[in-house]
C-alpha cells in the first residue's frame, strides 16, 4: 500500500508535469514509481488521477462485485488484495472472498479448514492448493478465517477443464449428472472480443491456417470459457446465498482486464450488478511497451507495479524448462480410450 506522503508526491509530480489535474497521455511517474516489488501506485482511470488505497476502498464500499486482477505470484498484487480486503471489511463486514485459486470441487476441504476441522497442510493437500499458496494467498485466507468471512472456491474442476481442452466441449456430456450439475448451465458463453483477444494471445496477430491447430485452439478456448463461466456462476451463487454481501473476487488479470472474460459473462448473466475491475500494469515500462494511456481501458482502477525479473534470457533453456513444467503435471484420462492429457489455459 502506498504511504500517504508518497501518493501526495506522485500527485504533485503529475500536476506539475501536466499543468492540469488530469493524468497526461504519457505521464512522468518515474519519481513516484513503485519503490519495491511489494509497492503499487493506484490510478483511477475514470478521472486519470492517482488515488490512495483508503480512498479507493471508500469509493468501492457499495459496489456489488470488486474484481482484482493479478499476475500470479507477484508480491504487489497479493499485498494489494489483502490490504484492500481489510479496508473494505473495516467499512462493512458483509464481504465474501471468491478465488480462482481454488476449484469448486475442493470447496469441502476449504470449508473444513475455515471451520477448524483440518490444518493448513491438510488444506494444501486436500484442496490441491497452488504451489505459491503460502507466500501469496495465505494472508487472504487467514484474514477471512479470522473474521468469519465466507471463502468460495470459484474455479472449474481442473480435470474437467483439461479434458475439455483435449477432447472438446462434448466431453461435458460424459460427466455423471451430479458433477455436470455443479457446472454452469451455459458453460461456453462468450463474447467476440474475448475470443479475439485469446486467439491473438495464443497465435499472435497472424493467426493460423492449420486445421488441426484451429481445432485444438478452439478446444483450448472452450476450456478457458469453462473457467470464466464457472467463476461468474460461483460469484452469483455467493451473492444469492449471502444477500447484501459484497463479493471480492481474485483472478488472473487475463480473466478480467478490459472487462472481458469473467466480467463480461457476469454482466451477461446479471446485468443489474455493479462491478469494478482493478488491473495490474507493469511500471515503469521499457521503451518497447506502450505508454500508460494505452492501458487505461484495462480496468476502472490500475495499479502500477514493478516488472518481475526475467526468468530466462536463454530461449533454449526457457523452452526446456516449459516442457519440463508441463510434463511434470499429473496426467489424467478423459475416457477409457483417450490418452492422458495435460492441457492448460491462459493464466497470467
């Protein structure tokens, strides 16, 4: 969280460099850039002004759903999420935390932990928690547990997502009825803009003409949609079961920025909801990155964070590492005839 003095310095810098109260098209925020990997500079994109976490929380207090996009594993994203949840809870205790980081079939294990029936290591094992749980999500879950806030496992079951990515959307017809009822009634609802963004992220602007690749990409996109539709469904279920509660939802930024993905599907399913999106932007950007003004459409609030260190500079080592990561995941079978699969979607 930014200190008040730091936020004031940023605002003064912007005012003096722009000559007005609006953020310039290519602002000079270098003197107020995040100082460490834990820090952020928050900007309200509606008036293009820096804002403190406390002021943002006050503005968000009566919003139905607050969606905080993240770069998974980035310290600044997770610190912001924890502190914003605390600020919102201080203003009104009627809050629900919904998390992409837990799959809905693991809700019983998550509930057992929140109720004190099992310990943390048992939670990590029984809920197949992400590897970075202790460093990234533990503070959020612990805050919710200590203050009796509901925590909702919002993502689709991992095995089902992977099998849709491999076998296609018809795989859902092979599921037992009880398991199918846990999923959205329209699991592949989408928007053209999100599909275009997804395809561009996978193939680049030139796309692909290979029929086999097109089919595989289509299935991978359907797997991504299953995640987004499931998260939208779980958010709505949380509100139905807890009337008057605000939902704070955590997700990878690809699922929410530009109000696409989960946000667009949530709006299609419940257009009456008020939804605010917070999106991360790496700052200061290098010369190859667009100016900050080009990011303003990503959310109602941006929070500027330091870029993470590059994992690799040797492309061959990077390729080998990625192959090893994917091959190291547990294989599953989508049917008695199918090969083990290991499909993943886009998870920034």
